[in-house]
C-alpha cells in the first residue's frame, strides 16, 4: 500500500536568531561563518509550501547508479541490438554522478 | 502530466548559496567500533568515553539542536545523538564540511525509507520549497492566479532564539530577556504574492472600485479584477508544528 499525501508529516527547518542567542551567552555565529552557512540560515526564514512538498514527495524517485544500470538492462531486454551500445547511444539522459 | 523536477547535489549547493568544497566522511554507522568514536567523544564530551546528553555544554547542545532541526533533521528527540550528527557537530568546529552532500545523502536516505518502510516523515520542508520555487513552480502557479497560500499550506518554521534556550533550560527564567531586535516570523514573505493590493474579493464592491481608482490616480497603473486575491493576504504565516511522527497514524 503506497503512502498518501495526507499521511505525510513535513519537518520545517527552524530559522535561527543568532543575535538573540549571542545576547544570552550562546555565540554560534563564528562557527557557521567559518562553515560559510550564513546564506543557508538566511534562506530558512521563508515560506514552506506543505501541500507542494507532500505532492512532490509521493511522486519522487531516486535515480542513482543502480537505477541507471537497471534502465539500461531493461532497454537491452527489449531490444538485444542495444547490447553493444553506450548509454548515450541508447537514448536515456547521461547519468550525472552526484 | 506534470512538471519534472530534478534535485541533484548541485541544486542544493546552488540553493544554499555555498561552495561545493569541504570535507565529507561517508559510511558512518552508529556502532561501537567506529574509528570516529574517540574523536567525537573527545570533542563533544571532552572524554575518551561516550557521555550523556546532560553533560554537554550549552554551545554543543545548541549546535546539536540546530543540526537536528536544519542540517540533518532527525524528526525525533535530540537527546540521543547518532554518530552522523556528532560528526557534523565536530566538523562544524574544525574543517569546512561538505554540507550539501550531507543534506543530499540524508534526503535520499529518507526518501528511500518512505518508499520501503512507509515512513511518513519528510525532512527539509523549507529547502524543498525553495528548490521548487527557484525551479519556477511558484511562478507558474502565480501566472494561473489560482492558488492562494492557504491552499498550498504555507507555513514558516519556528524561530530558534532566547525562548528556545529557556525551554531547553539552558538559561534561567529570570535571565530571559526579549530584545526589540529579535527576529519575528512576520518578516517572512510568501513567494506567491510579492506585489498584492491591500484589498480582497470579500471587500464591498464600492471599496474595491474606490481603491482601484485611487491607485490609478496615484500611480497611473491599473489593477485588474483578476489581480485581486480571494482572501486578504498579510501578516505572519502560521508556524509549523515542531513534533513530527514518523509512523503512520492508526486507522
């Protein structure tokens, strides 16, 4: 039984008020500045579209090396003449390693 | 039929506006024999043995909280840090870590868990929303002028600030001071409506007509009837619940 959109709980990231934390004796800005993550934490202070995220999540598929290999094997099963061809010649998009 | 969206590690790097370089340690397991245990214990607990959460310093507790909520969301309690989480805390204090890769791997792992063991929990709600927004989905929805924030379930995250320190009992109640410059949720702006008139279709017709005429006299620009939203937009967005259940609800 597959997951339904309404069943999913979305965890929304928490924006961080570094000034307030520093005032109360918890200075973390230097750590995240060294990590170059200021823009990331700035981005967190924005809207999250729960319905859209759920809609995306139930339809998402992982396309990794294994999935890419299976796709190629499937193509060879359908058309054995594909056996000697490269991935680009077979047609699917080139696998971009992440 | 729909709009295809591809999320690569590079997409995350781009959205978080950070260089892709950094240190990445793969294959960490939360077991007793990991070579990382000694280093993690030394950094977090200042000891050769694994300590307890209560023994952590205020700074480490907050770093862990931020990681559990934002960098490698756990979805549950943060008082039992896994090795993955400990290592990122450790890296935060030393070499620059490859955050986009950690985030990407964690997202993939959670997606696979959703598909295999039916986990009902989605991490990175805000990050995925931003990817969808930057991918042009919001622009497409805005063009059809059909969706409003309530339909999209627009919320914002709860801010980690002095109140969090108080709730975590890291500062005393009497030491808690609310500053005038504290970050407010009301500063959040929806991407769906960046230029909206301060009227809606629920306003009386005379009010709408008067406003449109006044606007035209002042700016020379016409407001179309279709540009007026169904309901009034403004103020703070609702705040998302912090507690997330990973299992299906009993029916």
